[in-house]
C-alpha cells in the first residue's frame, strides 16, 4: 500500500500547484444552441453559443466577435504564457 501511495500520491502535489495558476479561456470552440427544433442545424438561427471549455454562453453577436478575434486572443494568451514562463526560468 505504501508503494502505491508513493506512485500515485505525487500527483496531488502537482494539482495543488496548478490551482494557483489562473488560465484565461480562449472560447475557441463555440457550439450553437437553438430554442426551436425546426431551426436546429441552421447556424444563423442559433439563439446562443456555448463554449465547450468553460461552459459560458454567448449571444450570437458576442459569439461572432469572439470568432473574429480568436487569432489575436490566442496570440496574446500565448505571448503571456511565454512571458510568465521566461520570467520564472
């Protein structure tokens, strides 16, 4: 039993360390949702969009803005991560 706890117990230290890191969701996977069954599959008739990563919902206008600015937001998040990683190394 002691061997198993040594093998599998080390992950808890990593989980605790990761809790202190705040990650910004890029909202890169927005899934359309509809209020009417007849509208399903027609993205222009979607009433809201759900981010698969963080489960936040957006109206169609906000989803369009997020999709239009995705590349810039991902680049900013990547540069922020590089800056944080470089400072600690």
